C-alpha cells in the first residue's frame, strides 16, 4: 500500500519497471525525466557500469498533483535485467505498489521476456505475493524495429491476467506517458480499495476517486510544452544528474552486492588474539558530533565484551546514517526501502542484509558473537564514510 511521509505531507506510490536487460526500462525513465516539467520531477539517479549496462537501478521521483496540502508523488524504479543481478531485483521489487513489465518485442528477444517474467513471478512469490494481486501494466517496447512479435501474440504469451498493455517506442517517447497514466490509475484504485470508507490515515486526508482529483490531467500536464530531446539508447554509460548521488564504492567489486551470493557467515567466533577496540583506539572522530556518543557506546560495549550492547548501538548509528542518506537523496527521514538507500550510497548490500539478520536475532534475545558485533560496528562506520563521500565528493 502507498506510504505516507507525514513531515513532507506526501502520499507516495512506488512503481517498479521490470523486464529483460536492454529492453528499454532505463530509456523509459530517461524520457519521463527529460520530458517532464522541472517543477514536477526530482533528480534521476542512475547507477551504471563501465560496460554500459545498468548495475543497480534507476530512480526517479515524479510529483503529480496536490490535494489540499498533500502532494501525490510517484517513485519510479527500474531493475537491472541481467541474470547475475538477481539480489538487486529482489531488493528493488520489495514494497512495490505497481509494476510495469517492459518487454523487448523483437522476435529474437521473446525468450528473454519469458525468462524475466518467470523471474518476476518467483521474486513476488518469495515476498508472499503474486502478479495477479499486484497492479501491473505490460509495455510492449521497441515497436519501431523490424521483426517484432504481433501484439496479440505478446498478450497471449506474456499477459496472462489481461492487464492493460501498451505499445511504445521509449527512445522517442511514443506511448510512454500512456503507460504512466495506466499504472498510476491502477495503483490509485488499489489504494482506494484498501481504504476505510472515511477518515484520515496518519493525519493525511485521503482521496477516493482518481478522476475526481484530476489524475489523468495531472499526468498529461507532466510533459513540458517544449518537445523533449529523446534519450539515446546508445548513451547508457554512468548517469548521475543528481549531485548528491554516490557512485558505487570504489574499493568493492561490483558483483559483491548483486551477484546473489550467500550472506557471509558472521557467527563464527573471533579467532584467538583477534584485535578488539579498546581505550587506545577509537573511530569516533569519523562520526559527526551528534553521533559520537552513540559511537562511544558501541566501542565501550565492544571493549567490555558486551556484543548485544554493541549491536544495539551500531543499529542506532546505522539508522541515523540511513535517515540522513534518505533525506539527502530526496526521500523521507524514515526510508521505506532502507536497503535501496544502502545501495545508493554504494555500500555492500549483502553485508547490510547480514547486519539486519544479526540485529533481529539480538532483539530476539539471541546473544551475538563478538565477531558479529565487530562486523556490525564496522559496517555502520563504512556506511557513515559512504555518506560523507556523498556529501563531500
């Protein structure tokens, strides 16, 4: 269900563009960004590899309209289509209010489309959901190319739940805003169906009908009156118009966060003679003054061999880092998708998942090992340093 940022008075809908690699997902978001009025769009954050393929994901916040003093916004994400980025796709898909499946409709790519659709269904099942229960639209892309599959065959083979489907040419923008219109109406209708008959949610007034609030007009009004330069599909190198967006951490290999490898074992006891933090060594100077007391608590717990206390203090430190990172990247103080903030900061997502596992176990009264506690604190420090590099490149 849509989330609410009470501080900014925003109603947020998360839409994920899913599909095979090089199918047109990133090009679609680039067109929406280029064609939208500056006051309606946020910064497009695109993290890419040197080989011109999306590494993590693209992210674009789009402001639709205001209902009283509440802004309605779309948070648009794409996932990397390449098979070896399975872990990233799972993270980005989490919490999606709607899905746009971008299919490459060339006959030679139909098998890739089917594989990507199977991957989508698998990931939804792991999250306890299924495609038939999620608002979704099929975007039949690259209709300007020769040897494309007929639309009725695409619907027959891919669109198993008779969802809306729209033919597009993302490089020129043909049909792109029609896709955005359809998926927005679907997520709003689904949101409305889950609402109580009257009242407010978290202090934010709720609307009941997309047509009454002029949603279609708002989407049509997104596009600037000036013709936008279509994004070139050939220009797919690293793009980060957002000055606050951080590149991937230069010290870590790209595959570390996205290969889907097993979470590293953080439960092994520290070997005899392993160094611990003590009075003669401290990392508190790496933290801003407001967080140094928390850093001292973590280090004192480590020095006193109190791993549970160290993990608790480290979790508090990391929460503050993610809140600051979310605000910096245009989000809210309590990020809905903290794993995505971690990825945007260029920090190892696999280690973050391991951190969360240790923290959950500690809250469930399972005492962590000293090695786990040390790893948690060091990860919090690494996240802080990544945030610092984003603020002061």
